[in-house]
C-alpha cells in the first residue's frame, strides 16, 4: 500500500484471471468465419499491462495473434482498430504497406469479438526484423530521426482520408478535470486531496495551452506514441536501417505528431531503452535527443510552437496514461509505482521544464 502523507491509499486490481482471457480467445475464434482449428496457444503477454496477447497455432501450421482486453471502452477500442485498418489500406503501395500489423477482417472491417466484458481482436502475425541496440550510436540516432520523419510524412499524406476520432487529448483532459473534482475522486484515483490538487492544476494548465496555442487547428496525423524497442523492429543494411514492423497500438491516436517525441527521446537517450518504468522529462533535453531533432527537422521541419508543445504532450501523457487510465492499463504494482513518481516527482518538476534550448538547437 502507498502511504500518502499519513493517508492510507488503497487501489483495486481490476484485471481478470488469465483463464478468462483464454476462454474469450477460444470463443472469439469459434465466432470467426475460419474453418481452421486452433491446435496450440502460446502466451506472448509482456506482463506489464492488463491486456493479454497469444499466438494461436492453426491446424495448417500457420499462426495468428490474438489480443484480449477488458479495460477502457470496447467502443473506443473498436474505433481505434477501424482507423488503424484504414491507415493500412491507405499505406498500400508505399514503403510502409507491410509495416503495421493488420487486424483480421470480416466484411471489410476488423473482426472484433465482444461478449459484454472482454473483447478480442486477431492480427496477422508480422515478421520481426532486427532489434536496435538498447543504446543507439550517434549514427543510429540520426538514422532513427530520418525514419520517423519519413513515416510521419507518409502519415500526414494519408491523414485527410482518415475519419475523425471520438478520442482526443482535449476531451480526455476535460474528463480528467471533472473527475478530480468529484466527491469520490480520492477513492477513484487512490490520491489524497493535496495530490488531487496537483493533478487538477496540471490538467487545467494543459487545457489552457491547448486553447492558447489554437491546437484544434494543428495538423493531426496517425501517431503510435509508445515507441520502445519492444514494439518495433528494423531491417539492418550495413550501418543503416529502415523501419520494418510495428505490432503494438495501445496508445494509437490521431493527433499532432509531437505526441510521438517523448518516447523517441527515451530511445535516443544516453541510458537507452530501459526496463525500469518511470517517466522523467530529462531525456528531452539530452544532447542525443537534440541530435535526433536536428536530423528530423531537416527532413520534416517542425514549428516553434510544436517544439515548445512537446512539454504539454509530455504533461498529457503523464496525466492521461498514468493518472487517468493507468489503473486500468498497467499491471497494478507497476501502476502504483508510476503514479507515485508522476504525482510526487514528475508533475511538480514540470514547472521548471524549459524547452527553449531546443529552439536554439533548431535555429529558430
């Protein structure tokens, strides 16, 4: 239990037993219009989130991937997969036509099973290429920046043909602002009043930045947000590489490209992609990330407003994915640790975060 200034904080683990997820996968496959039988099931879950991932071996020796979930909203999950499927369709003919894992469809739409409590989607298994090292070389940081810029350019090209989404940063932040003022907020979030006040202040500050910057009029593209070495692979060719496959979409959105940069700063950092989960802001000011931004900016120029808004995108990440949704998404013990770090350390330190050195780096 997390002791908050003498107040006992109790949170409930709402994840379902693993057997319940497996049963949903079996039922979902029976509902899927496929004559092949499942002969074996292997769990691939990273054991970080409440989701479960399985590889199904079929009677013709082919495989499919099943993902099950029960957190959040089925309807938002289904909408995300509809938009992802549209992205895949629009990327056909480009160098990224095989990059994103494709959901298995029925009648031209992702075939998602829903029993009222659990939902299941099946994917064609994507081949996994080479993994980048935990700590990138300077040349690999440049290479990654070029690859991400090219991918963002392609996403910007197709974005006008993707329907708007119901889930936006502004809507999520407004919901959080209302929630932390609810009389039962302490029980809902597992936070005492002083910590709820911190969350409220930072949520309000984020929404004011959205309003003042005219964010509603910014270009919105498909973004994947959670870039870490465990969810994408590359194709190496000598000292160079190209993006090869990506298979994790838990935080997919159609928003500004700046939402992707915090995690890219972590991959570029001097400590590299680490397994201990905490979300400090220091990686956004490291020389390696400045190098990343310089090369990215050469390929797909950033605006001054976008560079400064990276602080707000980071603030939103902490508020939404850890405070607001973390108890549903992360495994309970990981969520408790992350929530402690965010509310007691990372959000207060945001008051001192100054990204203007990045502007000088890009010669604004």
